[in-house]
C-alpha cells in the first residue's frame, strides 16, 4: 500500500541489505532530488509508534532527503511516498531485490539521454547539477553520442566496452573513427584501447609535448594548425593534428636560432636537432673539441691576487664591523659583486677560443624537455683540431709523454731489467703518493675524469683505476626522453673540460689541478655515479643490492617524481593480479572490485591513467595514485650481511715462532697451495 509519510517520521532499518557504500555520492543524489524530486518511493514497515516507519529499501534516498532538510532546501515537514509492507521477511527480500536486480544503464543510452538534454538547450553545467554528476562526465557522454554510427551502434549492442568507445572518441573526426573501427574489427588486438588510440592519433602530438611547447599554441594555430581536445584524458590535454606543420615550424625556428648562434659565435656550423636530445650517433661522427684554458698573464695574476685580498677584507668588515642595512654595508656588498664579476670576466677570458679555431668547430641546438631551445655546450669538429691522443712531436717517455726524443739514454736494457727497474720505481712513486692525500685525491679524480672525456679513445695512463660507465643489461636500450637521462646529460654538459684540450697528460693534469674545488668535485661525482650498475628492490634476476637502496634513502630520492608507471613500461607487462593489487593499494577493495572483471588491456590503461594523474576520482585516491610505485622501484631493501673469507697475505713479524718448529706450517709449498685452494673455496661459497 502506497501512502505519504513525513521524512522526520522515517528511520533507517538494520535489515537494509546494503551495508557498505551507504554514504557514497549522497551529495550528488541530494542534488538530483532537489531538482527532479523523489522519482522512486521508499519501502518501509510500520513501527510500534503510530505514524512512524523504518526504511527497508531506499536508505540512501532517506539520507539525501534528511540532508536537504538540514540545509533548508526542503521544509522540515516534507512528505514523501512510501510502500508499506507488513511482513519483515518480505521487506528484506524487497530490499535485496531493489539493490541486487538494479541494472546499470548502457553508456550509449546515457549518452543519448544527455545529448537530448543538451540539444533541448540545457548547458552541460545544468545537466550535471540536475543529475548529480560532474560537468566533465556530461561532456564525456555527449562526446560518445557523437561517435561514428558504426562505433556507437557497437557500444549500444554491447559489442565494444566503454573504454574502447572512449578510445575512438579521442578525435571528433567520425570518418577517421569509422575507418579505424573497420580495420580494428578484424584485428586480433583491435579491442585494446591503447592500440585504438595509437591508430586514431597516428600522426598527432600532445599539447604538452616538448616540440609543441617550443612552438607555442598561438603560433601553431596562427599557422593554420588544428587542435582537438581529449575529454577522456587529463584536464587541458589536447591533440595537435597537423604534425607536418608542427615539424616545419619547429625546424624553421631551430634553423633560425642555429644560424644566429653560428654567426654570433663565429662557428663553422651549428646543427639544429628537432628532438629533446642530440643523437649519440651524430656525436660519434664528429671529433669532440676541448678548448684549453690559457695561463694567467703576470698582470692578470696580480689583479686576481689584489681582488681576492680586497674581497677577504670586505667580508671580514661585514662580519665584524659593519651593520646590515647601513650605507657602508650596502656599499661593501655592491663592491663584492663588482669584484666577483671582474674575477669571472678574467676567468672567462682565459677560455676564449682563437677565431681561427672557432672557424673549424661547431655544436648543436636542440629542444629541451621544457620546450626551450638548448645549445649543446660541448664543441665538435669534422676534422681533428686538437688530438689529445696524438704522439707529441718531441718524445721521450714510454707513452709518448714529455721528454726529449733525441736524448741519448745510454745503452739499451734487457726486457727483464726494464721490468725490474720499472717495478722498483713504481714502488717509490706509490710510497710518495700514498703519503700525500691531496695529490692522491687529485690524481684519482683526474684519472676518472679523463676516462669519461676520452672514453672512445685509448689513452694509456699506466693505472688500473677506471670509471667506465656501467653497461645496460638490455643491449641498445635508450632512455634519452626520461627526466633522469636528461638530467644526466645536463650534468655532463656542465662539467668543466677546459683541461682536456691539452696535448699531454702532464699538461692536462696540471690544468685539472688548477680547477677550483667545485669543478673537480663535479667531476668526481659524475665519474663515480656512472659506474653504478642497474639494481632493483627485488630478489629475481640477481638485481638486488641493499647498498644501492641505502644510497637512495640517504639521498632522500623520491622515485615518484622521476618515474611513473605506464601501460608501456609496466602495467601492460605484468599479470592482472599485480594491477588489481595496485588498485587495492590506491583505493582499497572497492576500487579493486570495480575493475576486477576488466580485460587486461583495459585494466593496464586504467592503472596507467590513475598513476599519471588522469581519470575522474576522489582527491584522496588521486594523491595516492600519483605517488604509487611498484615495490621493485622503491629504495626499501635492507642490505643483508655477507660472509666473506679473507686469507692474509702477510705474516706478522712480531708473532712468536717456536724454535723447534720445522717450518712446515709456513714454508711447505703444498700447505700454501692447499690454503690457497681453501680460501678460494670459501670465497666461492660466500659468493
């Protein structure tokens, strides 16, 4: 029996079968009721108190009504229609039926309905408010209503999923949609949204692409470029359709910048590269040029010394005598800035390249990841200008270093004697370097830095110290577009290579030692960092290294700011359970359950979109998603103790020796050999 009851006389029954998600979207439901009224009655049973009822089905509607009354939108004595049941068993069944048998609308029907309201003159904002959804949701459904007929009919018939339909809707060109749909319908992978998007957007570029940012939206549109938005991606995301036009604009802009730079700097060439990095193969075809810094003249040395002394005096006065904010203190600070500029000018003049040399060298101009034009700081030449590996005209040392080649060094020595003398002289050199920490540190940094600069050229330095870059486990793996790789390239370009242009190691070493502490420190940091091999916080594949994880924690590395999982680099290459577990980490069991029946390709796209800040989700879920990482990428591992067997190679002369000992424990060669084998076995077991 249907009758009217005041909302204030209704209460929620404990028998309502919906126990979870009771508060979900209450505000949206309240907004819908406020504009449309209550479109479905509540199901109730009477209480002992006359005129009062308990709600068995319709608890969310009751909460929405109570919320509207609290806000003053509805009067306190608002009346609603209810269906009164007298049998509690029937009421529970009615609650179950209402919640369980409810069939969600087909997205195609939703799209048609939303589009009908828009065509009647309502705005997307009006529809959203009246239906309790977001404006973007309405716009997305309207976009689906405008799909090519063949695609829309497939969505309505349930032949394609909502995710597939959204993939076709990234463009408003229905002819292109229809062509791609006809191709994908017979393709083995034609039901995967990522494949569809690639086919639809083949030849398009995102608005946040470095090349698009380099040209700018206004310039692109002014040149006739077409743009269409993707409502199913992040806010403000757009697709630039005319890629050929964009490439032409970028090429011309870079060519103009390259020509201006070549003329201003007097360079032989400046090659424009319409990409975010200079291809390694192009650099390999040229010879890298390093301009040596000339020594200071006597006049410059005197000036530097005077300026440094004045600088120290002013700093001391500011610290001990002058008060901040006084005219004297401000004048002292101004003078310090002048001194710094003059010292920089003197230093810069030491690095000037002769115009005749400039006419033989050049560099590259490319587009940085931030969309700004960048100049490759390293210089190159088509033919060697300065060859640091060429034998000097006057030779004398064993490696072609300093010395007079025509000097008679006396009678030739036997090979054995040469080796013995070289070993003895090595011992003398080692003893002295080992007693001079400053020299040893400079030598360490220099040898590693030289290995970086001349990595492609053999420079014999008679040292086992190397800092060769670690090899990637995947041959030919390239990652220039990532934030980390671009940062490493920027660090490489900022290194001071003025010392590398000298002809001999002696000259290079002396010039290297003349660099300031910061410049040499940058070299040691870069040289050591490049030796690190790939590792993961994972046991499989022999990639675990707890010490690397310790370094990551010590440096407070926030991996999520440098790397995000996508369908290409992670989700599309793991099992479905891994993706569902990620969703549960991000949004709990509810979010996991929402996608548990999705196809693997759709699930990968969903996970990737969430983790990259896309998709319509609650703020809390978005925050967790944009910080989510697979455990393997975190620096969480703790280094495990290792058992390493060490065999001493020295005998302490102070040890007591038994006079009666026949020496077997020490001198017997077989015992030593056995001990050696035992030690090797121990090491093998430890490994």
